[in-house]
C-alpha cells in the first residue's frame, strides 16, 4: 500500500472525503497504530522549466501531497478558527514544498495523514516588523529565495497522538530539520498551550500578539 493510493486528487470530491476522514481519524487510538512514517515531496518532482504559469498545480503527486497536508491540519485542530486556510496553504506549499513534512499512520488496514510540520523563509524586513501593532493575520509572505529568517508555519498532530511517542518523533525530526537550516531569526504564531510549550523549547520568547476578530494569537520570536 502506498500513501498516494489513500488520498484523492485535488479536484475530486474533497469536501465529502475530508469530513469522512476527520471523523475516522478522531476515533483511532494510539494502540491501533501499526506504522508511523513521514512523506516529503520528492525532489525529482520539482518544478521543471516551462511550468511558470501553474507551477506545481500541474503535478498530480504534488496535488495529493498538498491535500494530505490539509487533511493532516483538519485532523490536528478541532476548532475551525485554528485550522489553516486552504488557499493560504496551497500558496505556501506551491512556493516552498521542501519545507513541509506530512506524517502518516497505518491503522485499520489503511493509511491516514495525521500530522504535519512546515516552515519557510521570510524577508528580514518582515521579521523585524513583527512587533508592529499593525500585524492582523497569520499570513506571512514567503521570501522568493533562502534568507536567514525562518517562519515555523506549523507543527501539529491529531489530538489522540499528542504527548505520545509519535509526537516526540515528529518534534525531534522537526527540530533536526530546523537546526540544519542556518538562521539569524526564527518565529512562530501559537494558538494553543502546546504550541507555546514547543515555541519555548526552541528557545523563543513572546514578543506580541496578532489582533484578530477571533482573539489574540501569540507571536514567539528567537533572534541569534
């Protein structure tokens, strides 16, 4: 069984599939898990010259990778306000797919995307303006090329798997990836107590909050 066989194409009936998937993942217990593994978008599927108009959207495997990341987000957060906006995720994963890792579980004779991590580079001016009270949302434009400033876009796992060996594996892998990407500045936006705890584990400190209609999302920052 391959992970691509367990996720529909982006243009299939994703709404119905998503609801069915969420309800099933929420009922899976850690002791049912037979395997836990990560998937990255393969380097041999990277953009080829001549695909400037639709970029990765012409790639079937990329579309399935994108949808698996979105399903993993739906599985990780129970509140709609905490979930990623699909159009924003599509844009980021199109611009920097190499920053994303989707974690899958095998249970009940099938595979499910149950968590993911993501990061990308931002411009220095964006990083230095984070303490400005004018920040009103969590969309931070990715830099067109590598910089010395990194946004930790997401680190999450289905609630039933939090505080288990699976969450430790995910975070150890994420920490290793980030530590191998040299940076001067690192930041994230947290929406939960677990997010705050992980931010502090990375050595970040709170610098402000995003003032949104739904409340305040805390910004954590690390400057080397």
